[in-house]
């Protein structure tokens, strides 16, 4: 536990994270018009060490957002354009046989693939077959790649942002549940408003876009990620997150009747973990020293929308996962608050703890 005079106090932590958010939004606004909610959700995932799936029609600056984010964070960046003929080794890397002239022998050497970067953009991830999609599983879960029986660690921080076009179905391979569950957030990117579209036209048709300046170093990002995990959360908030996740599962006794009749499958333990860590990040990025139920609700849609799957009957009636989450948020009871101990509120406590299952 930090003492009240240490640099880990709440005021210092809140100021660092709020400054980071403000500076990042300022830099991204040089090239991204609007999309404030999308940017905020991406930043919550970033400081939570979570991966993101961006879903939206073409032309909504999803790729530009990811590339600009990498530039503003001064991190290495690589883009993988997923296509039907892409092979797993094209993502992870491969071993090649090389001659060692000094020894007069031949030996295998690992050539890293594009997955070896701090920020990896998986463009149109559903356009590649499951075999290649699966090449991302180990990297996203364990931050390593295994080739030829040898483990190759990925440099931290490691952040995968994948894009997906929701309207095209031909030549696509829907992500399996195991792959979807590795993503902390599924973020929907919508059309801009009329005023935003006018600003986009001004920005893109009247000269060159302003360069993006790096505002956070690699070590600063990792420090802020650790700080987020130390944010205290009250038992009643934790219970709300657990109840919300469990009520999405139609086989559980806690599930309401509308879930049992409308949902094929619900969120697993990762949903609960990401609700909590996302609530912590959302709280401190908005200037609050501890996570509340409102913070859990704020991240519920991006955490749950790819984990709460409507069944055929519900889909035929136009019921979406967002509709189901809205109703769950309304009907999930709040537990009585016992209150946080006064000593906990002004401080960021304890160790960062173990990584959640990604």
C-alpha cells in the first residue's frame, strides 16, 4: 500500500491518466473528426491491456484511427491485411535455413512476422480462414509466439486492434467464439453526423493533414496500465459486475426469462474480468478515484455485445445483443453499498495483480 505522500497517491494518478487522455485526444483530433466515444473506448481498452475489435462499414477511418494512435503513443506499428490466401506464418513469422560460414554449418533462424509490434492492426480479420485467424490466439492470450518448439515473447505493451466489415458476407469467415472472446471490447463505428462529415471534407480536401506527435512513451504507457489495476473497487460494485455477467448465461438459474428464451450463449468469466478492469480504467480516465456501478454500466456494451449472442428466434424478431444488454442493465439489481473505507478512497492500492484471461 502506498503512503499518503508517495507518488502513487490518487491525485497524482488521476492527474497522469487524465493528462494522458487529454493529450491523446488532442493529437487524434488532428486527423480524426468526431468518433469521441470510439476513441474513449479504445483508450479504456489500451490502459486495461485489452484488445479491440472495431466493426463498421468501409470509409469510417478505422484504419486511420489505429495508425494515428500508434503514432501518438510512439509505439511500433504493423498492419496485417487479412486475405483468403494468408497463411499463419505470414502473421507469426517463420524459420529459415541459413548457412553459417564461420562454422561451416547450416542452422535455422527465426524471422519475426508482423505480429511482433506493439500495436498490430488486423485489417478485415474475417476475410482470412480460421487456420490463419487462430495464429493470433496464442499472441493475444499469452503475448508470445511458438515456432519450432521455441517460445518467442512479444514486446510489451502489446495491443491488437482488428477491423471487420459487418455488411459483406461473401468470402468471409466469421470469427469463432474462442477468437471473439480474446477481444476485450467490440466497438461499433458508426457514420459521422452531418456537421462532422462537413469537417471531414474540409480536413481531407484542403491540404495535407497535420502530423501526429508522440505524447506518451512505452514506459509511461506501461506505468499507467499498472496504475489502472490498482484502482480500488467496492464489493457491491464487484457483485454487480458478477451478477450482470452471470445473468447473460441462459443455463444459469440467475438468468431472467427473456435471456433463457432469446440467448444462445452468454459471457464467460472473461466478461466479468473485463467489466471490472474496464470500469476501473473508465473511472480514472474520467477523474474518479474508484470504480462505481455506473462505470461498469459504461463499459457493459463493448464488453458484452460479442459475448451475448441472440438465438435464431430473437434475431428473426430484430432483437440484437445491444437490446438484450440494455434490458439486463435495467433489470440487474444493485447490491446495498457498504461503502469503501475512508483510507482506501484517496489512494491507489496494492499490486497490479495477475493478468485477466484475455
